[in-house]
């Protein structure tokens, strides 16, 4: 996994899609996003448009604590 990822914070809609697509076509293989950014659809569309095999791309996404669910209980 590449140590440096292409960040998508504050990127929205077409701007996000175009930026991620450009990054992928330039050789970037690590995309960083988060559900709270509300741009995951644009990231996904850019990946699809790039035609780069999904297994060649690393995506990191942060999880908001409230979305993590109940912690497992250790007995």
C-alpha cells in the first residue's frame, strides 16, 4: 500500500470526481476519503471511469465513531 494517499477532504461532486480521476490517471493508487466528506460516490465514479482494476487501488476511509456500532464485549 502506498504510504501517501490522494486526499479528498472538502472536494465535492464533479470537482472531486475530476480530481480523483486525474490523480489515478497520473499514477496515484491510494485514495483517502471518509463518509463525513460526503464524496464517496464521486470517488467511486472516478475509479470506475479510470478503468484501473479495483485490486490495483487502495482506498482508506475514516469511520465516524457513531457509525462504528457496539463494541464487542469481552467476558
